[in-house]
């Protein structure tokens, strides 16, 4: 391109004497210069993209400068350690003073004996006024003939000190005793067994009077009185044997 511009300048000097030719040469020269500028602009290299990397330098702490070791920065993401709560130890209570409990009294049954076995001593037997008639039978514990109406107990098998129960038994049987119209001085004895629930069993005429009507009336009075009240709670036997004399 420089050679062409130089040729144009030489040609302009050669035509310097001709004004018209000088103008033409000047126009051509400026046109060539403009074309060169445009050509250079079109063929100039396209600007390249430049990647920028930002690097941030953190100034070390004073302590780390002296030792040459960078102190680790605390991580805000780590959980803050929780404070331990101090729980006061329980105060031991003073032992309560022992209260001496009074012995509980056990209620008595309806027949003068406690409802708990062996909890009390049996009550003293009720003493009836003596009567002149005393009957004792072989093999049977002797007993006093205590008349209730026309009936009396001549014997109770074993140790049975519950006189209240015996009196109640005689009352219930005596209410059913209808004495036939026979002569005086006639007697019969009925033996029977009372179970713990008061049921009467094995009733029979143990000693006959010689009068069938009298004997049957006595046996019927015993059977119709069943069941009697249950045996007292303090009585340890499973049944009670009775010998009852009717007069």
C-alpha cells in the first residue's frame, strides 16, 4: 500500500503544473487513503474474550504471623454447644416417726366368738341354774337337761362352749315340737348332726318312748327346723353331734 501512495505523490508532483490534474490527483490520493483505512479496519483482528479470576487474599491474624501458621477461622455452620443444666440433688427427707398402731379388735360373731379362727379365747359358758334332772348317756358327753317348753338337750358331742348357739337351736326346734296328748313321764331322745352351714342330717330316734306317735312327733320337729344357723366361726369342727331329749 505504501508503494502505491508513493507513486500517487510522484505523479502529483509531475502534474503540478496542471491545476485540474492536481485536483484529480488529490481526490485519488484521499480516496486511496480512505480505502486503506477502511481495509485496515475491516481486517483488524477481532478482540478476544478475557476471563477474569478474582482472588481474595485474607490477611493473617497477628498471632499467626509470628508463628507462621494460619489460625483456623470458626465455622459459623457448626452448632453452638449447649450449656449443661445443673440439676440440684434431691434432699433426703427426714424419716417420719413411727406411729405405734393399736391392735385391731375383731368383731364378735352372733354366737359369742370372733369371726377369725383362733383370734380370741372362747367365752365362758353360760351357766344355767341347776335342775334336779341330770341325764348322762354312755359314749356321749354328759349335759344338763335344760327344758325349753318340753324339750331339753341331754348331750353335745365334743367341746362346744357356744351356749348362745345351743339356746337358739333349742328354740327353733321347740317351736316345731307339737307334743301329742299322751301321759306324763314319757320321753324320747333324737340324735342328729349339724353341718357347718346349719343343715341337719342323720336324724333318728336314738331312745324310743314306746309310743310311736310321740317318737315321730319329736323326729318331725328336728327335721322341720333344718337348716339351722351356721355353726360359729370359732368352732374348728366340721360338724356338731347333738342328742336332744323330748319330754
